C-alpha cells in the first residue's frame, strides 16, 4: 500500500471510530495531571543515564467460580447485548473492516467468547448481534467504566459507557485505584517496542537511543512516561493510531508502544519497521471491568482459564498464532499463572 493510501485508510478508520485527526505534537511531562505548556518547558527531558521506569505494580484478579449469574450479568442479558470498549483502529487486535463493516482481530475473538459465555452457544450471526463494540480512544478509555471513581471526574461525562474494555490495557495498581477497575487475569504479554520509517540500516536497541528526538505514544499510557524517562521528546496523542499518521507525515521519529499494536501498523504500511526495545520488559494485559461488577470479572476469568488450558484450534495460543504467528517472533513468553485474591 502506498504511503498516501495507508494514511487515507487510517484517517478513515479514525473517523469511523469517532476519533479526531491529530492536531500536532504536544510535549508532556507525565500522564496525570496533564501539565501546562509552561510547566513542560521548565522541565527538560530526563538526562542521559537515567534509571528506566520501574515495573508497574500488577493487581490480582478474582477467582472464577463457575457461577453464570449476578447483577452485572443480569443487566447485560436484560439489555440483550454486551457493550465492549475496543480501539477499532488497532489492526490484528480490534479494527473495523472498511469493506464489510465487521470487527475483526485477536481481542474481538475474545469478546465473542465472552458473549458466548453470557448468552449461550448461538449461531455466529446471532452471537455477533449480542455484542456492541464501542470505540474508546486510548487517552480516555478507562472513563468508559461506570465506577464510583469515574463518576466524580468531569472527563468521564462525555465518554460512552461500556461493560468491559478490551484494548491492550496494561494491568497496573495505579489504574485500579484511579479509575475503579478490576482487571481480569492476563490474556496477553505485550513487550514495548518502537516503530520507525524505512528499513533502518543501524537499528536502535533501546528507547534511550532516541534521546532528544520526538517519540509518540497515547496519553495516559505507561509508554508516554517511559519515553519521558528515556530522555526523548514525548509527543502525546489521544489515540495511538494518531501516532501512525504523524509518523507517515514525518512529524515524529518513532512510535513507542506494545509490539502487538505496532505489528498491526507495520502490516498496513510496508515502509515501516518494528524494533524491539532490548531494555523493555513484558507488560501483562487484562480486560478492564468496573469494580462494582465482580460477577462479570469472574465470568471473564472463567473464559480465559478455559482457553488458556485449551491446546486445540480454539485455545488462547491458537488464537494468538492466528493473528500474530507470521508477524511477531514465535518466541513469545508463556503467560504466567494468574494470581487471584
């Protein structure tokens, strides 16, 4: 696909998902609270040799109990569909096919399994009708959960509410307390990498190699803080797909985010390269659910426990290989055993 066609396709996908095109790079100092431009200017990037960002605290989840009823599940069944927050612009994970209008990707596969657990083993077309996908731009995605913490935040008022979020959400204790989240058990290990233009004859091996250069990530992510700590110029956007448009327009040097997201971008634009960060660890990714819906958390964990143990074509590993087998390295770390409260 040519650069023009790729840019056009991405912008079209952004409009379909309800996301605005990027308005230009913004320097940020940290995720929250958002600093003013003057405060950014007075605090330069971290100096060379600074320590890498500490590993985030990983929360525990709720043990599956085999019960298929409860207030949240009753609410979803009465409504007749489950509301799932997804990116809609993350190819291979959750994106809308512009030709058919249908959602597709690894996280969409998981959403279908959750819907099947809630509504029963229905024909494919009927099961798809039981899922309503809601676009959740990365910056504000967690405000889509109706929790006590979010009800007090002005930013959450204009964000459409969902039952759960499947959008490569790194599991951190800070997010649990800030947004009122209960994460599911992990369903994916995502390793921070960066995407650059061209074939890159001399490949940077770590994020700190971009010190003093513009690197993009979505606001309110662990990646934007890592960019700042590495001494690069942190360029913040509302949705990660905005970074891809900026990279194609030569406004930034690289995108730093999860390898599974970058793999999808690289598949859409052959003039880009995914470079693993040799210093980055793996982040656990979980389904984000409001802490007032423990019955839904336990049901999701029941689904994940079953597909983790399933070695057939319907298992978690097979679903991963289906989407990423020919794109990412086959040497993917096995998911650790979930830790339950």
